[in-house]
């Protein structure tokens, strides 16, 4: 299920929306002001894929069960 990022045209709030299926009708509504006018934006994570890791970027790997592992990438400023 893809997650898309949007920016509210009214207040500028950046928010995410989860889509179940490509043809699914999903209400895009700003959680901050309730406006239904939002523009889809390129996620920060997508814009850095394929580049070298910065000095403050940290990749953590842990076990997620037998025979599998999960990765967490901490990107400075991504939570701003």
C-alpha cells in the first residue's frame, strides 16, 4: 500500500495519506485546517535514494523474525 505526501494549499501543512488500491477513492483532507485542496509532493526519502549517505545519516538493522531483517534509516531533518 503506497503512502503519498501532500502539502495543504490553504495552510501549508505537510501530511501523508495511505492508499489501499490504485483505483480507490480516498478523501484528501488537511488534518490541520480541514481544507480539501492539497498538492502531492515528492517525499524527502524519495529524493535522496541512490545518493551516498550523509555523515549524520544512520542505518540500523535488526531482526524482524526468523530469517528476516528490518532496516531503519534516520535522516536528519526529515521529521521537521
